């Protein structure tokens, strides 16, 4: 099939696919009562009561490979306000009539491959300047390997495919442009993107990750970025384990589908296989709507903001879902899915993500009634309450903000509705701006009354005026090579999270007495001294020989990891025998007991073995300390 014909087929299939799946949107198919309730609904946020898990900023974005570089140059600044940590792009190789690249990245022949990295390097640098990692989906079949069968065909030469993966990983490593994620293909379970069964894809994956790891031994690799086919999961996982292949992340999509059903389906199959206990689950595309090929589609309206917040509130409670990439950041030329439109305007969807990004991470209790939904959070300088209304009727509210951690402050009120922060309904109100500002208010049991329309969003924020925030991005403490995570029991609600921009880790036991929350930062260019502070909540209990609160240092030399040091302040047993999933993979060689973990000065070289090559894993560990215990760990360079 010619490239032009393939382009037309892909375009038609996209349109047919979006038309067949109607994806009912309650906001657009209901007949809401337009009269506000005469009864004021009570809302009480208590900023002294912690709720698990925290409101971590794991909600990122994806873009189609159709988006051209000139639009990144024009619009990428808009991502700065969304606390994005990774951007996924499917490269859309093999279809120059569709993809957005001015030149194909791969040309030549299978025996004489040629590469043009200029545009992907430019995008990588634009992201790196913003502290954002790439998530590159290597797809589809590049022109030199198509053998006349188009972008959706299987590569005609898997050795050449492996070489392509090797060259990309090596290039990114040598030019200090490593992406955070390397994914093999996109939606291989859809014929329009790959026309072979899972057994053949598995070989494609094998050759691909072999090339990636040869080019960069630290490459964080995964796939398959499944569209919807659960039947692929088990045979793919079987193949990975049988061939002892790496799968750092297992990625899947939910477009117009229930994200929780997708999570549960994948989790059921992966949690019974210890081989994958360190494998992250990643939504590499997510959107509740399938009606997105029209400028009048629900995704462009203010009602989309409440739907997005529904998904955020539900998925923040899934600790082994480590990243969620919203489809999409920018419109491609064949859809209106972007939170940023084709002509560069911020939609209501953008402002929904911005509100969540503005919220402090530490979650607090909020009582709501009826069909309203809410999230509350605070740090020492800012307390916030986010409300959205899916009740199909307007509501009057009476809000009480209790136990704000400062005596006086400024209250700001933001809205997303037909009149505010939705470019589709009101082009004069594209930006998210405060619609009410009340300065120097007394914060003791602060109250607010007002209305929220059907499918409207309301955000109340009280700040002490200092400008300080735990969300503030800091200069990197060290170079992060990768983040190691551990999920020995995915049925539990304990958590371990790390924010790369603020260098703050959060661990908690959730509702579990017995669980293991562990997170390891693999780093290089480590400073001579680190300041590490640990703030705990709840009654830490010593329940068995593996009860522990501490941190572990694993030191690498030229032959692997040579030594491990465990630091604790009393919650530790010499009889500890818990599995060590990375580093030396054995119990610590040296045990260091401190009087207090609340403020430590760590000098890594002090404990290093001879031959230490500068690579260090710092692992934060909380195990079997009792329900509702948690720890916040802040890492900084020591002066």
C-alpha cells in the first residue's frame, strides 16, 4: 500500500472509530434543572485531619506524532502551570503524509539505516528545560522496514529494528537527553496500527528492548500501550517472564472506557506474578470521551472539567498507577482532544488540570453531601478546597474551612463554568483567574457561601502571602537515573511516591498494619553532603521482625552494587529478612542507628566502599508500622 493511501486509511479509521464509539457523556445527554437549590448544602474541610493517599502530581499528558514542532515552539510554555512530569509522544514513523515531522527520523534501507535526530532532540531539550521527561513510543514501522506493506506492518528485519532501538537509546544517553520512558509501539492490538497477533508483537518487543538496553543499560523500558484488548495481557506477560526480559512499566489506554475496569483487568493478571513486583502500571492515554472529532464535541466544553476531576479523584487512589497521560495536551489535526486547541487556546480541560496542580500535595478531610465531589489539601502556607458538581442541578453551598494552619490570609475563589475559564463558552475568559479575592481574612473557621452550577467547578484557596510552597520546583539535588518502585501486594492501599520537581518523597501504610512502602532513587553526581528530613504522622509500631522506618544506601562499583547501608532511629530488628528487590539484593552490610531521623546530614562517601563509582540508590522504606502511619521525606543539598 502506498504511503498516501495508508494516510487516508488511518484518517478514515480514526473518524470511523470515533463515530462508532458514542461514549455517552452525562453532561451533554441530560436535562439538568436550571434552578439552584434553595437549601444550602454544607461542606466542611478540616485541614488538621490527614487523608491517604496524598494528591501527588502524577497526571501528565500525551501528544500524537501528528503535532508538528512549530506548535511545540508556540504552545509548550502552557505546560509550565500543570506540574507535568512527563509528556508522551507516539512518533508515528512510516507515515510522512500524516506525522508532524518535517523529515523522517529514519531513512535509508535495512542494511544502511540513516537517522535524523534534529527535531526529537529539539523537543527533548524543550522538555528538559522545564524539568519534564519524555515518554517516547517507538512506532510505527519505519519506511526502511516496511517492505511495501505500510506503517502498520511488522518490521521486515528484526535485527534492523533492534539496531534502530539501539541507535536511539545510545544517542539520547550520549547527548544527555534520556527520556523517562521508552515504549515499544502504540496500540498494537488495533489493526490500523499493527496487523499481527500478540505472539508476533512479543518478538518485536524482545528485539526492541534488547536494542534499547544495549544503547543505554539504564533505559526504562515497557509497553505495549494496549488500546483495549485484555486478551493480550496474559500471553505477553508469559513471554516476558519466560524470556527473562525487562518490563519496567506496563502501559494501557482507556479512551471512552472505564479507567478502573482497565486498571483492575491489568492488575488481576500482573499481581499474581512476583516477576513483575517492580513493574509500574501506566495509563499512557486516558480520556472519558470518544466523541472528539468535532469542534462542538463535549471535550471542548466546560463540562469536561468536572469529568476530568472525577478521573483524577479516582485514580489518585491507585498507588501502583504511577503515571496517567491525558489524551491529549495539544489537538492533533484530526481531533479536538487537546486541553490546548489547534490555534493555541486553553480549554476548560486545561484549567481543570491547572487547579489540581495548584493544590498542595498533603491531603485533608472534607465532608460533602449529595452528589458533589471534593478534594482538600494543605501545606504550611496554603490551604485549598476543590469542588465539582455532577448532580444535574445547580447547588447553593455553605462552606466551612476549619483548622487552617495560619491565622490570617487571602481567600481567592476560582470557577470553571459557562462564564468562567472556558474558552468555548466565553472566549474572553480563557485564563483561570480569581473571581473573588478577600484579603487579610481571619482563617479560624472561615466560611463562604455561594453557588455552583451543574457540572461547574469551584476552587477556594487561602494563602498566607509568603509565596512559599512545597510545590516549588528546586534545583535537582543530583542526577536522577531512574526511580525504582516495589509492589509486592497490589491489593493493598499503602503508597510510596516521589516528586522529582520538589525532591519530596511520601510513604504511608494506608489502612494496612502490614504492608511494604518502598521507593528507590537511582542517582549520580551526588553532592558531598545531603540534608534529609523525615516528618512522621501516626503511631509507628514495631509489629514484627520486618517493621522498619529508615533509608538505605546502595553503592555501585564497576561490577554492580557492592555495599548497602541501612539508617534507622530504632524501628528496626537485626532479624529482618524482607526481600531486597534492587541494589545488592541482600540485607544491609552496615547498620547505622541515629537518635532522630527528623533532620539528618548524610555524607555518602563516609559509608562508601572502595571503588565506589559515584552511583547511589537512596531507598526510603516503611514496612509493617501500623495503619495510618506515614512519612514525608525532604531531600536537599547540604550547604
